[in-house]
């Protein structure tokens, strides 16, 4: 549900294809019309374009540390692309932390990750052969900056995957 931008090179704005549901932090591709789409198993024909920096949803917020039912602008109904019809897509490198991953149980630092159904995965189950990044820190709780007792004096940042985040270097 979240993306932490630690360092990024290019933050592009692209139109989003109709009917898409994309969470911030997912790997996205471009349709033949040049619109952002989420990768889907079994229909993987598009080269990964980058990392979604916004959420297009009708049911929940994906901002880091924000409860799913909350958002800043009620009129947008959880769709951060509503005003412009465009989504931020990070590409051409950078370092990020995200909770949008799967199958990282036996991962190691430096290991390649692939985009599988929009999620980071160490197994290239879609046989794309395209490495989207390299792990720089294994999945763990991420500090929120709010005083507490969970991580180095901070409370843990909430999110998907039992509130754990993987840090990685984007290579696409």
C-alpha cells in the first residue's frame, strides 16, 4: 500500500488506462496507446515501464501510514489521478522502499527482483527476463517518524505484507 521515495531520477506523468486499479509502489507497464497499466498474470506482453508513484483506486488509500479508509480529498474517492487523469511513474533509476512485494522469503541483498502482477518478486514467474531492481535491504518494519517503541524509537509504518517494506534499487 505504500512507496517511500528515498532517491529518484525521473518522475514522469503518464495517462492511466481506463479501468485500472493501481497501488502506489506497483510495477507498471504502458499499453499500446501509451497509457499506464498494471501487469496481469497470463497476459504479460508489455515491458515494465516503472514504479507507480500514485494510487488509482475506488476503495482504499495507499499512502504510507494512512489507514485504508482515510484520504485527504474526499471528492477524489481514493483516486489520486482523478484531477489530471495522469499518474506519477518513477523510472530510470532510484532507491525506494515498498510493501508491494511477494515471494521474498529467501531473498538476499543484491538479488534481482522482477515485476510479477505489479509486485516485486525474486522469481520471474512470467518469464519476462526483465530485472526491475536489486534488493538493497531485506523486508522489515519501516520507521514512521512518529515517537513510539517499535523501531529505533519510532512506531512502525503500516502497510501491506504485515507492515514490512523491502528496500531496492530501481533498474528500469
